[in-house]
C-alpha cells in the first residue's frame, strides 16, 4: 500500500491514523504542498489525482482519493478493527460527526482557501486569522454540543473505541492549535482529543513524527 | 419519514433526489434559511440539529444530519434501488466523486460563507461572484477530468444507473447555473446533468417544484 501524503495535510493525517488503527503497513510518498510551486500540481501527481489534492492511496491496483472515501474503502476491505459501529443509526451518527468536520470546518480553512483570501481578496493576516477561528469556533461549538449531550459519546466520539470521527477530529484540533484557536469552550472535544493522543496509532500519525516533517 | 428541507438548500436537494430514487414517501417540513432571521437558528430547530444546518431526516425515531451521512443511511436501511455499486473499488469511486462536490465545492459557496464575505470582509458583489465561480470552476474541472477519462463513467457518474454521485452533481450544477457560471468547459458533467434531469426522480426534487418555493 502506498500513501501519497504531506506531514501537515490534515486529510492525509486522517488516513494515516486509520491505517495505524487497522495496523496496515504502507509506504509513504511525500508530496510537498509548497515546495516547487506545490508538488501536487506536477503532471506526475495530476495523472494520479486530477483534483491535485492529497491524500492518494494506492492499494491493489486501485487509486483512491478523498480521505473519507479512503476511510470507507479501508473499512470495507480491511474490516478489523472496525472504524464504524455495527448499527445503521450508529454508523449514521459517526459519519455525520466526521462530515461536520470534513465538510463544514476543514474546507474553509485549508491552504488553497487561505491563499485565495490573501492573494485575491487582499485580506490581511489578522482578518485571515479571524476567518480561520470563526469557522473552527462555529464548527467545534456544534460538535461539542452533539458530543456532550449524546449518550453514545464515550471515551471516544462514539463509544469506547476509536473510529472514523476520531480520525477526523484529531487533525482538526491539531490545526486549530497551530492557528492558536481558543479551545477552552470545547471540553468534551478536547477530552476526546487527549484520549486519542494517548494512543500510539494517533500519536505516530502526527505531523511531527512524519519522515517529511520540516 | 420527515425531511426538514428548504427548496434552495442544495444539501436538502441531494436527499430529496435520493428519497425519490428509492421511492420513499416523506413529509417535507420547510425551514426557511432567510425568513425570521433564518429559521435554522430557532431553538426548536437547534434541538434537532445543533449545527443549525439542513437537511435533517427523521426516520423511525432517529434524527439524521449531514446529507452524505443521510444518503449512506438510506442506502443501508433501504438498499433497493442501490445508490452505490457493488464493488469496493466502485463504491470508493462514487464516494470520492460525491465528496469532490460535497467537500471541495459546496462548503465554499454556501449561504453562510457568502454572507461572511460580504458582511465581515466587505467583499463587493463582483469579487463574491468571482470567488463563487473560482471554486465551482476548479472543482468541476477536476470532476470533468475524472469523469471524462474513466471507463466506469456511463450514462451517469458511475455506470448506467443514477447513484450517490449524481445526487450531489445535480444540485451543484443547479447552483452554478443560478450564479451564471460558464459551464461550457465541462461537457461530460453537463451530459450527465441533462441525463439526470430527464428522470422524474431528479426533476421532482428540483427547487422550483418544492411546496416552499418562493
């Protein structure tokens, strides 16, 4: 298995956690998102993924893109340990929690969007930070409410074993900390983050421990 | 089954298509996104979905949020006709196509983001339209490449029956047309859009045909 990754790409980070949780060994191929004008724009990488986004996972001849689609693929192809619960309602809950991060927070704050704000809209650093923190704050407030009020929340986002939603939560919190967001209003989210970071599968997937970390 | 929906909400539109394709009758409850300061912010709606976003589907005591999680739920609970193909690789492909729209295009262009651009960043109408068209153009260019070059593409995004990716594609094109995006560079995407719109399941889910259409 070959994972095209960048240490700081939070979508790649999600997949690294899932691969570790499932104890699937993989070869990591670094795609540097800023060096050489962004290696994701190279014709070589475009041939793999016309969307020019990380991560890409190659497995058994398949070229897989979009981190959540990759997590679902891994779940179907390598079901143990499971990242989704057994019940249809539980699965819907975990997917919704994952999408609350993957659709509602992360897309607004990734590198290309922040670049557009600076370069095209000439937004200054302070406004850009406020933009970042606005979407993180709004998204995490909703996540906190759901996690705090729901009996299905356990040590992790869903019950007492880590799963798909935790694979999404940890990279988002890592990013929020990098941008110095105030996270004190999200105690349940942070309790789960700490719980995850106590596990080697999560810790080993962290940006600082990647071979391509700057 | 009860769907909390707004005629122009494109995430609601995805779910309306899926419900129609699966021939599942439902009661539609209108949540007006701009009247009364945005009915999604009412305490009544917040109790259903703390994220204050549409759609919400209520089914058999479950309260389901996030359109793609709802589509997966419907697929598991009401498998026929299927919105995902049988093979793991095919399912990964359809999910990736869906997420290319749901994570990479739509979140950047929805109502609350456009509002933030105007109200917080004082971006003018022309810059806002350029922002909108930039993300639509970038996202659809990647989608076009994938659909055009891939043998799995058929009458629809995947093969000759409509599925999850088509449920995402149609509302995105509807929105792009509303914002007068130039779509001439995306012939495969538009061929599939037209193919979908020839089916009553898609046509009946369209904004203009909703009971709450303004």
